[in-house]
């Protein structure tokens, strides 16, 4: 590479720039506290300085809601020269422990509201992480840590270096650690900036958890825009609407369940601004009802699609201005499509069972596959799973869709193993394994069922072992004790399972039963 | 690099994406002709296919105004696997020949309006390029070339590969070939997209010549936005205002002289649109008068700064929303500053004579230096000049400026050797050398003088050789016969030159004389 012009791409550079160029402007609002971009830069470099000796070259995990600490970790941890592991706060003790162990995290930064979860998770670990309590109720220990630290900023000489590890349920039982690179996150941040049209005048409300795919790269994208981060510790509609007013929020992201919660709130009100508020949503397509309500409240919905393995929004329903003249129902149908590669995604394909691209007829189904700089580096310490995820360089989403004549992809059936409930991925296999571990259970199948609030919820079909007895409530509790509570089935149906002639469970029949009379659960 | 996720960055990918995702939308308007993104993609790949055997691995030069041919060359030439050399159409025969020879161009694509210039330039060349006439009046030969070609698209395996060569006057006599990389142009395109907030609904009017720094990367940036390119063969205010209406133009770029011409036109009219039209300008700061008029006509001015060596707009006066509340004169003063690094520029410094950064006091002068992926690869076939331009990895602009306390750079004195007239760079040294070649001239100094229309114009101070005689008109003609006409001095003053005690010409005194009673020619 030419030393005259080659600089490794890293999203950390966006904070350097923001501090140097917009240093006196408000970067972060968290309750009554506010910090400028100069402040944020200094705090993140202090966090880095504090972590360098503690982390000793190993990953730093964080378990926190969308506080300023969580945001600071997205710069401070990589500036300590180690990857960030954002842990889903809704996971069970076992799941948290598994992630801490598998990632070999040296330090766990956590919000005090998770004291008990953390204590239970690290209890008995062979090599437990150092614990740093940080956030409301920490008695000032986080601030003391920053105060005493010498600022540091270790940047990668190789832009493909590991920036973060995001654990996903994937398609088999145990979480897999999706590895993000500095280069990928830099480019994805620019893509989010381009497609959501953020600017220095923008204000971003943190309704999307930062532990989800690093908040879809918005910790970096909002900073690249030199816009304002507005923290939100808990998604509460009244709080959100108050902040939308007070902090002049222009952009937010979240699952359709969050959008619905906002729109259905008694506090929902149309802003008097010229430009609509932009809400980027993913995980499930926004319904025509949601879109109509959003439109009435001067919210514009951007529909994105992707996986943890593709830095979240690898494709999006890029809106064509000519569509504005179409009737509302046609607009809603177009907006529900997952769409096309974003500006930095190299390509998306829909590949049929024969290994060839399906025709662009809007009918023939195939698997959605993605390629580009925003495909993960791989799964942490799992070369086998990495090779399976992209055997030929194309990431295989497992999701089935069609390609429309205009080049837009539409999902028709999500990967059989993944249920998306309120924006959270649930792997049917992991729930099945836990239910099967109950002594009274002979066989089990878990599928997604429609739910007005959460989009989908898991439901279980169970064959009881001869002589065994178990109740629906018992089985649900059995799962809740072992996995994140949202993964527990909402209903359990007892009886025989439909099978093929070779004895394989026909989940498709169970799904059809659940979705009878509803529109297809994806489209 | 990881094969799973590494794809070489190239701005050519933006056209692949536009064709695949917005293929049926209008990409290019050129007079009565329009092409969709699918058309443009096909035409550019056909141009590439036609050029592969003709170019034989050597650069392809183009001499054309802002026609669809010029735009297509920005994709078709690099897709032929060779660099694009955009030649300034206002250069002299000698200059054009020098560039063709120095760049070792194998093919010259030219608009028929330059038949004579091209014939004269290649006359007698040892290794003349193949000539391809393309554009209005070519009798259909360009279309025939495309029709018969097999589409090709050679993309670089190394993103630092050479994309284009842009000749600049630089600071010594002969033009130097500034080398752009695929990676740099990709990132600069995204930066332009981010800061000008283009979208699929945007429409870009081609007032800025594409031969200037590849049109500031807008051939690629507009395509990345899947916006509309509106060609303009000649900057005519009536045409421009007509197209602003008819094609719903939202964005354009150009020197302040172009902006002034538009604003002063009897056809100037305020658009009735919600969002202002964005005009990005550089080369000289927009005056308070220009800004007030622009504002009244619902035009928003973005002030960018850079050099050919930094892909044009490496820094920009990134507007802070809080400034909107300031009085107009204060806003104008802020807008006249050159500003801060764009979102992909790594850093800008102002370095004093002692080699250290000047204090951010808005007073201490230093040289502006830039670093990042959008600094050139170097000068083509000129390692010595390359090393001089960035001996320590920082590109030395030669321009003097101050750093304000808020981190914004303001130019105070442009590089002594460069006069910017109507957006064109003129090197005083090259004009001096030509004047000195006249037998009656003993010594000469050329400086920039203020001009209401062009910003600056070159003027000459000449010492006549004892016994020699020459008139002002003769010397002006002498220059026009050898250099581009706009480089000829507008006035010649005869007499002694002010000198230091060591005999060095004190150009600063000449400049002060020219600018007496005017505000400083930069600020």
C-alpha cells in the first residue's frame, strides 16, 4: 500500500473528527447529563487507558442498557486495542456465562442493575473476568476509573482487525460470536449515514439496543454525522415522546414492536417539523397499518434487512421517489419488501435449490445470499461454522425470498430455525433442546406463531414420554429457568407430531396450523 | 485479508448497484436524450469492451465538455482496466500534447468541437494516440463503437490501483499527473454524498467540468446516490435555470464565478421547493453578497477546499446548525472559512515555519497539510515531485492559513505560485517562463489581481532588456500562442521590480499594490 495515502479505515476515526471539528457541540444526552464531543472523546480515551492494563489483550464484555457507558464502550474498548463483546441484557445466567467464557473476556463492564445476573454468571468460572460496575448506582466508581486514567487510543494498523464480537443465536443451539472488523464497521456506518441522511443537525434516540449488532453501527454512524446521541435506558413510549420533543429527535431505530409501541402510545403526537422523523426498522416488515399511522404522525419508515453476520442492515428497501405517487396500499406493499444492497454492500443474490440465481419474477423462491465488506470476518473460534456460513464467499442467510423484476428482494419464509420475537432472535433448536431435557418429554418441536405485539412468539408441540407427566406451566418454567425468558414458549400443545414417511418432523405443518387465516408471517 | 468479507473498494461498484437496484430510473439527461441506469451500465461496459483492445493496457485520455460521453468515460475507461486522463478543454495545443505524451495515453476520445485542437496536438507526435471522435457531430461513430462492442468490466483486485490521472499546473512549470486510486475515489464519493445529502430523489446539474479532479468525484457520487445526472455542454445561465426547473435539479457544483453567473442572470428565480438547492463551491470563498443573493433564491452554499492532489474537497466548511441563529454578516464570515476535514479525510493541520502546529488562535499563520485515503497516490512518473509534495506523509498544500479556536481552518494566503481564475489554476511560474522566453524580456513577475468576474486574473510586471522593445499586446499574444488563453496576463506593467537586499523579487509588494483598498484576496 502507498504510505502517502493509505490510512486504515476504522470507525473510531469518526470520534477523532467529531471532537476536532464539532468539539463544543452536544454529543451525548443521558438523563440530566450532557457531554460535548470533546468530552466524549476524552472520556472514551480515558476508558481505553483504564482498560489497557486490565484487559491485557483480551476482549472486554459489556452488559448494559443504552447508557452513556454503553456508548463510550463502543470507542473506549477498541481504543484499548481489544474487541468489544456486547452482551444481550435479556439472556439467562447460563447464556451470559457461556458468552463470557467462549469470548475469553478479561473484563466485564456492567450496569449495576445486573448485579445479580453477573454474580450468578461468573460464580464458579475457572477464569472469571474482572468486574467493572458502571452506570447509575455505581457510587461513582466508573467516574473515578476515568478520572484516574491516562488517555490512550490504540488504533489498528490493519483495518481488517477485530473490532467487536456479537453473539447470535444462529441456527444451532449455542450462541456464536460474530466477528466485526474495523473496515466493515467503518463502511457500514457510512452506509447508515447515507441512507438515513443524518447531518450535524440530527438527533438520534437510542431505542435500539446497542448490544444488537453494535446498535446497527449507529454508535459510530451518529458520531460520523456529528449528530446528537440521546440515551434511553428502557424503551418507554412516554419517555421516548418526551425526548423526541425536548431533544428534537430526528432519527431512531428499532424492531416493529418498538415502532408499534411508540405509535400506539397515548403520548404519540405529530411533530410540527418540516422533515419527517426517520425510523429505521428491521427484523420483520412494517405492516400497512403501522405505515399509515407512522405517516399520519410525520414519521418516515426505512425498512432494513440483514443478520448479525452482515452488520445488520446489509440490504434495505431503498425508497424510489416515483413510488410516492402510488396509492397507499401499493406503497405499503413496496415498503414491506426487504429490498436491495445498501450503498456499501457488494451484492445480494437469491439462489435456488439448483445453485443458480432464481429468475427475477417475484415468484420463484431461493435463499438470500450476501457478499461484501460488511459480511463478518467469521465466527470467533469456530472455523467450521464460519466455513458453513459462507462456503463459497457468499454469506448464506438461510432465509428464503423472491427477486422482483425491479431487483428488490422480498422475504417469503424466514430460516426455519429462527423465530424473531420483538426484534430478538430465538433459535427453535435451542428451545427444543431445553424442553427435551425435561425428563417427561419424549419429543418436541418449536415453531413461531403470530403475535400482534411481538410479531412472532415461540410455541411448543410436545410428545410426552410413556408414563411421564408434565404441565404446560411446568415446561414454560423449565425453559425460563435455563434460557432468556423471552425464549420460553407462550403455549405448549401436547400430542403426536406430524412426520414424514421417514420419520422426520414436519414443522411446516405446525407452522401452517399456527398461521392459518393470517397473511404469511413474513410478507 | 479475509476472503469472506474483503472486496476491493472501487467507485465503479456504484454503477453496478444503481443498475441492479434502480435500473429503470433515469440516470442521464443530455439534451433530448435520456438513459436509465440499466442503459448507462450497459453503455459503459460496452465502452470498456471497445477500449480493451485499443488501449492495450495504457491510459485513455478524454477531451470533452460535460456530455454523456464524458460521464460514460468515468466508468467505461477504468472498466477497460486502464486509467482515465481527463484533459482540461481550455488548454493550449502544446499543453494537450504534453499531457498526451507524458501520460503515455494510447487512445484519445474527444468531442468533435475539438477537432482542430486535437489535430494540432497530435501532429508530429512520435507515438500518437488512437483518436475516437465521440459526441454531437460525430456522425454516429461513437454509437457504432458501442453497438459493436462486447461488454467488459475489468475491476481491480487491488483497491489502491490507479483509477485516473488528473493533470494539474502544480507549482512548477509543467503539468503534473495526479494519480487517483479506486479506494480514494470510492471514499471521496461517499464523503461528497454524505455532506451534500444526495438521495435517489436528487438531480445533479453538471456545471462543474468533469475534467477538474474528475468532477470532484461526482460522476461516482451521483451514481452512488442513484440520483440523476443532467449534462450541460457549456455553462450558460439561461440553460442552467431552465434545467433546474425542468429536471428538478437539487445539487450543483462550481467555482464562485459560476455561482455568480447563475445568481446574476436575468433568468435567476427562487424555486418553490421545500428544500433549498445545494451549490458546492470551491477555489475561492463565497462573498457575503453571493451568500445573501443565494439565500434569497433558496440556494444553500457548501464551501469546500482542497487541491487536485486531495481529490478536490478534502475539507469543507461543515455547517453547524447553531450558526443559523447568528446575524447574516457573521454567518457569511463563518461560511467563508475553508473548514474541517470531510468525513473520510483523516486529518488536516496548520503547520508553522518551525514545523509545529500553530495554536488554534485564528491568527498564527501556517501551511495547510492534509493526510488520509484521499491524498493522491503520487504524481505519475515523477517520484521526485511526489516526495516533495508529501515528504513525511502529510500533503503540503503550499497554502497558508490559520486555525480558529473551534477547529476550522481559514485560508489567509494562497500558495504564492497559484492564481485561481474562474476556478482554473494558473501557476505564476509557467506564465513567467513563457514571458521570459520573449527575446525582449529581461525579467518578469506574474501575480494575481482582483477581478469581479473571475475572482483573480494574472497580471505581469516586466523588465525590458536593454535595447529591446515589446508592447503589452505583443506579450499577451505571446502567451496566448503558447498556453491556454485564460493563463495570459490581463495587464502588463513595465519598469523595475521590487527586490530584497539579496536581489530576490518581492512579489508580496506587487500583490499588495494590486489588492490595495480591497479586502484580502482570500479571506
